[in-house]
């Protein structure tokens, strides 16, 4: 059931989703939750990167780093515990840690356990309160006070409270059932913490970020998807979130008396239930993509009356969420790809990228790509390479396990992690980028 909340507490503005310092990386996919950075790649015309600053081990998982000022926050699993680490960004020195008991997999896990394990949801940081929100694979939702060395502000278990069951098989192709537990990141919007729960009372639940009190649940009751998390979108001036559930794209209002109401639904189910790539939002458009039975990318325009397909092509990203910039769409999955945002037409592709991949667009209009088992590359966008894939530099960071965790660029540093929990911090070159 929806519960009315005061609209004044929910102003949908940039301050609700952006950090106080633009060089930080406080959310899943960065400051604007879109993989677009205000920092330069560090390319000086001849070389890239300036050595390793530090290396640590934090335990298993696919969660990526969160960077706020001189602190780096990471989560990892080992010995039946999830641990939240706070590190010094200059040295990697541990400043504090907090942990709680957690299984290696969610309670209803089925399939692909050789491909993932441990802490998989990236934390979300709230600059107003200093709270860091984490979500474990077995449904443990926690708020940690970073101003008090990670003291617990509140906690609850989503499985216990909302009775989500094992995700059903929904694809035409049988014997493709998968359940990875809770993978998506929590999302702070104003005074709300929005979480994809996938329970019997609603797919999305909003909590008071300070207390953990439930504020509302969504009309839509789909099971949770396996994406990076809910994404803010403004639909005709109305604040909403876009979520790829197990069954398709759902856009839900988050404002006042309208909170929880469904704005748009677009069916999109896959073999294995794997909508891994997060919905990518630009203006009133949402791009969704999946491999498996779809092997397609689709752009939708969203209004308060629903979603309309603009185009669909026969390209796909299985894991990497698309980056939308300057009329182009980029992603890294089985190569680095570029398509036209208006038409979906492919412009170029290239590079040696496997099924693992994430990418960041930098202020000097280049792509930092992290792929395979820990390979970094620097790639030109259409701005300087309009007709073909052009790679400027490459470096191997890891070589043992999959590079599922998203690469992070913050305050002149690249932070890379593999699924075993090994983390390395590299310095970017402190010279002006070539024009």
C-alpha cells in the first residue's frame, strides 16, 4: 500500500543525486549515475597512467568502489561475513571496518555460482547525512554512519520483511532459471532511500534514509531484476525511477501522493532472467539492452502515458550499461561499440573485450574501458575518431578472475577490482590531455 509523504521533502533536483564534490564517485556509475566523469583521462599525447599507488584485498564480490573526498568505501565477503571497508584514498590504509554475518550467496540462489559470489551491490553515499547504504546478496540493508567510523545507523533484512521468493522461470526457453539474490544498488533521492525489493507488496520500496522507516511501496509487484539498480528519471517534470525488473522496464513515480504509481511498463524478459546491464537514462529516453534471446538494444521514449519504442537494433550489451553522450551511445561487451542515439545505427566497433566490461566517459572525450580479467584501455570517442575504433593505450591490471566490478575514476585515481576482491589504485598522468 502506498503511503503519502510530503512533497517538500522530495525535491527532485541535481543536489539529490549529485555529490557535493564533483570529483568524487559516490554512487553506482558515478556522480551523475551515468558513467560520465568531470575528470580528464590523463592522456598527455604520448602516455597514460602514472604508476600504482596502492593495493589491498577486501574479499569476494562484484561491488565497485565509492569515493568521497579522501575516503574509499568498499564491500567484500569472506569467512561468512560481509565487511564494509573505509580506506585512505592516498595510501589504501584501512581507517575502519564494519561487518556482519552473511552467506556467500543469497538464500534462494540458483545457477552460475562459478561466475559470482559475495558482495555484489555497490554502496550508495548520502552527502547530507554522511550515511553509506549497503545491500547484501541475502537482503541485509544497512545504513552506516561514516562520520562515526561506520557505526550502524539502522538495518533490516529485505527477505525477512518482504517475503520475496525465488525468482521464477519467465523465459520461453526452459531450464534457464537463475536467482543471484540482491544485486542492485540502493538509491538516495532527497529524503528517500529507494530499493528494488521485488517482494509481494511491491517491486520498489522507499525508506526514510535516516531511520529506515518504510514510506511507500510500488504498484508494480514484479520480481527483482539483476541490474545495477533503480535510475532517476524526470518524466514531464515528475520525478520517477526506471527499473529493469525480471519482467521488463518499469517507470515509477516517487513524488508525494503519487509515489509508487506506475508511469510506464515495457515487457522485456530474457533467458536466465539476466537483465544485467542497467537501464540508461537520457532526458525522457531510456535505453535497455540484453543478450540471450533478445540480443538487442532498444531506445524508449517515456511520458506519463507510457513508453514508446523509438528504435531497436540487433546489437547488445550483456553486462556493461550503455553510456549516452553527445548523440552517441557507447558500451564495452565483446568489443567496444558506438551507435547513433537518434537512429540506433552502428557507427563503429572494435577492441578485445570479452563478456566482462565497464566504461567511463571522461571530460576530454575519451573512454576508459575495464574488461576481461582486468585489462584497461583508453579509447577515442567519435569526437576524434568518427569512423573507426581507435585505441590509445592499454594496460593489464589483473589476470586471474573476472573484472565484473565497475572501474572507478575519482580525484585523479583509477580504482580497479576483480571478483576475488583484489583492489588496485592507479594514478592518472597529471598533464593536459592532447587536443
